[in-house]
C-alpha cells in the first residue's frame, strides 16, 4: 500500500490544496473583521448608555421649569417688540 503523504501530495491535489488554503485565509479574515465589528458594536452600546443617562438627568423637573420659563420669557419679549412696532408704526 502507498503512504498517505504520497497520496496527498499527488499533482492533481495541488489545485485543491491551493483552494483550501485560500478558503482558510478568507475565514481568518472574516473572523478578524467580525471581532472588530463586535468590539465596535460594544463601544457604541456603551456610548449610547452614557448618552441615555445624560438625557434622563436633563429631563428633570427643574430643567423643564427652566426651559418653560425661557420659552415664556422669549414669547413675552417678542410680544412686547411686536406691540411696540405696531404702536409706533
């Protein structure tokens, strides 16, 4: 019987070996890219959690009162300017 190594190294299997090596290299590259994307996704999720915490803190009643007062003051100022313009026109 022939040796296993001599069967694998036959010339007709060289093309198959090259294809297998190419596929193995592609699999390694795909796994590397997948790991990088997983790390990026985890980083994005952490950043999103930080932003959500900050937005939640900004949604306090105190901040709402300040924003409402600011809007009301701007509306009153615009009304006064409009009334003065109408009065002196």
